């Protein structure tokens, strides 16, 4: 289901290619795992491309930890894929992130994020991602969207939190850990981590079509989430929080309810009516609410009555109330933004 227009890809000097991932290398860069995948090109279906491509993408695994970005493509070593690709500053990138991978979406009920769908943890058995906790604390950037007042944005964000928390059949709850003036995106292996919610008004590192993205970090051996950060694309979109939505804008509550699905461990759902469907039309507000399937997923993964025994193996809250030093959201943008933007 290629979503990126072929004309756009070709105009960027890109191509559609089929091939196999021959090699991968992942490294930590300022709390973000960056992966270079070498694709052996077996067929060029459109445009022009060399016989081998070095593809740079966010996410992968290193030191027993895995990381994925909800909007980013995932590639497994040895995987045979068809991709839309375009040249970037330090290699090639998959056009539009996950959208540039031609993968048949299988009908599914709620879709848990598992390492089975990705590279994420080479050498580990696939594990569904989940929080081994009763609560996931969220820390909000002190300054939110440039398009609405911070109070207005917070009201919309809080409404999304309340929507997920309203599920009586699920024990996992999202809590308010306050605000920070230094929202640090990514996972600091030495230091404290917070699950931040923040806006990037410039330097958006991902697909220009992405309204927001959630970066999750987890243990490869268990699938236990240890950090999750939500970034809104303030550079590419005008955000709103009008009661009935506003045409030609991205609704904050609509967007955040979807991102919180990623934060609790869900992947995209191919059902266009699902809150976890990958796309949202301008002005859309239908994703403010959960569909029955989204709710069923939450209550299947975190069922009341089957709470984890947190006395064994610690809290697993995966965060502490103190933000890490410096960094801020722009650090991740600096790391990821080295690639050429699509528009
Ligand atoms: Zn998403």
C-alpha cells in the first residue's frame, strides 16, 4: 500500500526498489538508536538506484535494548522488501518512513507492537511490548503547541489521557508527572528518564506527512517498555483544539489519543475506523474516542484482576520524576534531522 506519491519520490531523486537487507549496524546517538541497513537491490521498479543502498533509519537494538519510532520503517536483517527510497545526506532513507515500505497489511484485531515485526531485537524471540507497571507517568513540556495556548493544549491532551484511563477493564493508568522546561526525548542509559510529551516547531526529523510520532524504548529480553516519548510535528502542521475540530488543522486530542495507543504498546491497525489507523484527515476528530477494538486491546493486555506483582522485579515504572539534564527535544531533531527533508 504505497502512500507516498511516486512523482514525489522520483522528484527527490528516489526510486522504488526490491531487495534484501544484507547487513545492519545500530548505534546510540544521544539517546536514540540509529540503524544503517545495507539493502542489496535486486530490482529497480521505478527511478534509478545503485546496486546497494545504505539506508539510515531510527530504531533498532543495542545493548539489550530495543527502540522504535511509530512513524519509522522497520527492517529486519535478511528481510526481503520493496521500498520507496530517496537520497539523504548520509545515505538513503525510506520515503515517508513506514509509509515507504510496501507491506501487505494483514487484517487483525488490535495490533500489539511486537519485535516480530521488526529488526528491533536481533537474536531475541519476539516479545509483545508492554508496561510492567500500574501507572505510566507523563511529563508535559512547559511550552506546548505554538498554535494554541498552553492551557488549551493541555486540556486537549488531558482529554486523551482521560479517554484511555476511562477503561474500567484495564489496570494500566496514565498519570500526570507535571511539566518540564527541558523535555528530553530518547533513552538515557545512565540517568533518569521521563516519558515526555512535546512539540517540535522546527527541525522535524521524520516524514513531513507525520502529524506526530512516539518513540518507545524497551528491553529486548522481556518486551518491557522503559521509556516512551511523544513528539508533535509543529513544523508541518497547524494544531487546533476546537470542540468540533477545525478544517485544515490537526486536532490535538485526535492526535494524542492515537499516540497514547503507541505509548501503551500498540502498533498501527489497518482498519480505517480504528483509533490506531495510521492516517488522519485534516480536521478529523473521530480518533478522539477509542473504538471497541482499541478498548478491547487495552483490556486484553492490561486486564483488571491480572495486575503484575511489582514486588517481584521492582516497580517497572520505567521513569523517575526528574528529567534528564539538558538535551531537550531538539537534541533528537539534531540527530535525526541530518537527513534531507522531503519538502
Ligand atoms: Zn501512529
